[in-house]
């Protein structure tokens, strides 16, 4: 299951990325195949990684994923835009802000308050951030200005 910039690029929401993030465990077979692709294509050895697993929402439901690619030996699922928004919000790195703005209209949230409510369901161990609602409202406002 892919997420992050690769999913955004695949869906035409972002122009490019340098890696493919997965929330799935990468089997030894997949790791070996990815290493061969990296060598053949002169890519960073970690071009396919599962570092985003740490950001997987507690509310994640695989049935909300979409099939992005289906081949005889490979099926690639993409997380929902709602889950990706929550994951990017949880990471909240400077480089995620533009993605959050692009994701907002695709996330399905009716309001910043709803997004914040879903955030705390998705990440129940997070401390309440009194500024999170304002942050999401700014994201929504910037998204509307695009």
C-alpha cells in the first residue's frame, strides 16, 4: 500500500517524488526486487521504503484503499486521500504543507473541526494541540485560494 508523494504523483496531484513510501511490510522478495530495480535504474537503494508505517492512522481500513496498479504478480493499493491527509497532518513537516493544501479538497472533510476530530481518532495517543484547528483552517483557506 503506497502513500506519500508517490501516491500524489501517481494521481496527478503532484509532479514528482524521489521515493515510494509504503505502509506495508516489505517482504524479502519485494526488497530484493526493489534493490535490483535501484541498481538497474541508478536509484537510491531506499527508493522503495516503508518508513511511513509510523504515520499509519489507528483508524486505517484497507478497504478504503484504491487499486493503483494490478499485474499478475503485483497489486499496488493507494491509501485514501482522507488517510493521506491525516498522515501528512500528523507528520506536519514544512515539506508537507503544500501537499496538505492539495489534499484538502480531496480529503472529504466538511470542515477543519471535522478533520481535527478525525485526527484525534486516528492518533489517539497524541496530546491535544490547541492550535491544530487554526492550522487546519489555514490549510483549508490556502487550498481554496489555489
